[in-house]
C-alpha cells in the first residue's frame, strides 16, 4: 500500500510539474515570430484579410506574424503542412470552407480536419450570391428552377469545380430536377465577368455588393445559411424552400496538441482585432464581411458541415 502511495505521490508531483512547465511556456510565448499560412496565392481576399489580421495582432502579441502563401490542392497542401507542424503556437493557418470541410468530404486529403487541428477563431466568411445580370428576366430562385422545367438548361459559373458552390447547386438540381449545367472558372472574378458578359446565365460568387448596388447584377439569393446583412431581403436557399446551403468560413487553426493557454491567448487577441472598428472598416473596403465565431463554435461548424457535405457527395456520387 505504501508503494502505491509513493507511486501516486510521484505521479501527482510529475503531473503538477508538467502543468507548471506548460503554464510557464504559455506565459513566455511568443518569444519569436509566428508564421500564419494562407492556403492560396497572394492578392486574394483570404490573403489580404489574413495579412491585415496579422499586422494588427502582432502589435498586441509583441512579435511579428509572417504570412506565408502555400497554394495548391484546393488548400489541402497547406493544411497538410500545418497538420504536421510542431504544435508550439508558432505555425497557424488562415483557412476557408474548401479545405476545412468541402474537399475532405470529396476525397482523401492526408489530414483530418477534426483531429489534426484546434480551431482558434473565425473572423470572416464571404457570402456567395446567386447572381444574374441586372436586366435578366429572372427575379427569384424559383424563377430559375421553373425555367428549367420547360426543357431549358441554365448554365452557372463558379470559382472552380468541386467547390462548395458547385456541390450546393448540384444538390439543388438533384432535389428539384432543374437542368443546371456547371461551368467552372479559374476564380470568382472570372465567373463574375462571365455572367456580366452573358456567357453564363448565373454566377455563384462572393464580393458582389458593388455590382448589385449599381444594377449590373441582380442578387436572387445566397448560398449561406444566414442572410447577407447588406441585402437582408435576399433569401437563403432554405428560405426559398430548398434544403441546401453552403456556409462560408475564414478562420484560424493551429496544429492539434497546441497548449490550450496559447490557444486561449490567440483567440483573445484575434477576436479583439476582428471586433475593432479599424478591422471592420478594412474588411468593408475589401468587400468582405466580419463574421466572428469562437474557436469552439468554429470547430462545431466544421464538424457539422463535414458530415453534411460527405452526405451530399455520397448522394450525388461525387466522393472518392
């Protein structure tokens, strides 16, 4: 019995010492620069917003935050890199819906978005609109569906094949029997130009506010689960009567195993930055919303939609 008491006492002391070391490390962190990985090329909205977030956050943390672009694989390359990084709080990723729950629902990616990362905070997530030309005959989502019931096929452009917008409209077509033909483009800007030029009937793209306000485009609805605050009368697909949505996130993750005290510190700092008037003004000029979620809420969003998109992919025969 005394032997077990000694073992127990030793274990308690060891655990206490380890916890003390962890708290000490968190208190000292950061003592060097932090790398924030962006899974896309330089100049895009994710890259630009992440750089602004980093610039403002490094002033609060007292160390530089270096933004590094690692494009490729629909964001999966960067996610794999961060998943295998040392969980010391010095390597983070500013990621989006595609590599967080869309691509992993379609094919093996070499990482588990739920097990290999710890969510820190969500700070944005562009609304994807269902858009037609300003002078289009269509005035609602139902108009689009009804038009295809007469044998007509409508084309819709997205930023690329097998993305969330593509899957959402594939499910819409499957549910309604609508004849909708997908036309993938190399980015949202190209898809937007295509609908403006009359090369496709519909575009499913973000960053549409100015074009809608000046009448060049007409917003029939949004793919997101929430209404766009700039256009509250534009319905979600669910509000229009369809069981479809494509929630959009832009959040910061760390490798699994990162000290919870460091994660908490990062969440506090990034939330303060994202909540500031300076950051909101910047995002308004970038034509991007500020959508703040805690790390816990972000994790729940990723988990829920990963399962939802796995079901969509399986139902539509799009998974591998």
